């Protein structure tokens, strides 16, 4: 069992990642090493994930995994994007972000409410790893007119999954992990780590 540090304080992301990698990788939250969140100064999911992974690897001296993910809404020209977690301002809760999103989409018809989740994972063996693993997953859907469901976190209650005829927050967690952007990125990461013996 390989140990890696997860460079995030987001409990929802940690839970999903621990569940998906449980049989091969021991994912330890950065708070157990007293690592604080680093400023995400990048302009893309890739840049922010690298910043977070490098920060955790530097402080802990251990391999570090970072996840930068968010929601891209077509009619909003890709927003909230990298600002998904703070769409309604710094310290915003999921309910605040969802409310702001729905307000911005008022009057937009169903067929134009297309959106997708992105997840960009970066795994670095050490701070200055010249060849980190990057894995990208996407999940297509559209934005609801009002929230539905109580599972998941973030934008899950307003993200409709056409193939399942429900929101991400109404999905069984096992099904969500199979379909989601994070599940897809983690499947690629799992393959890379185990095929190439990266760690």
C-alpha cells in the first residue's frame, strides 16, 4: 500500500478519492501534516493542481496528489470554471454558489443550460518532479432550474445527468463514482500508477 498526501482540505473530494483508490493507495489528508491550503494563483485547472501538489510535496517530503476541479457552463462562457468553489465570494458555501449560478441562468431555456464538470488530478513524487502525472476527466450534463437531491457536495444538486434522469445529488454514490469527472480521472491515475510503477 502506497502512501500519498492529498493536497486539499475539501472533505467531499477526500472521501471520494479515498473510496476510489482504497485498494492500492493510502490517501492521507494534508491536515494530518499541518499543511495549510495554498493560494490558487493559476489561470487553469492544470496550473492550480500543480501549485497545490507541489506545495504539499515540499512541506511533507512525500508524494502528493492534488485535485483541481470545477463546473463549466457554456452559456456563461465557461464560468464558474476555476472559481467554482468561490463563485459567490471567498468563504461561500455550496448553497451560495448554487444560488448565484441559478440566478445567473434565470430565463435561460433548458436546451441552453449545457455544462460539464472537469477534474484535473496531478500526482507529484517530490516538489520538483519534472514528470508529474496529469489525469483529466469530464462529466457532461446540464443545469437544473432548482436544486434536487441531498447526496454529494458542491454543485451536485443542480447538475442534471441525462443518462440517469436525475441530478448528481440524487445518484447512489457508487454510481456517481463510476460516472463522474473525478471517477474518470482517478481511473486514469490508478492505471498510470500501477502500470508504470510511478511511486
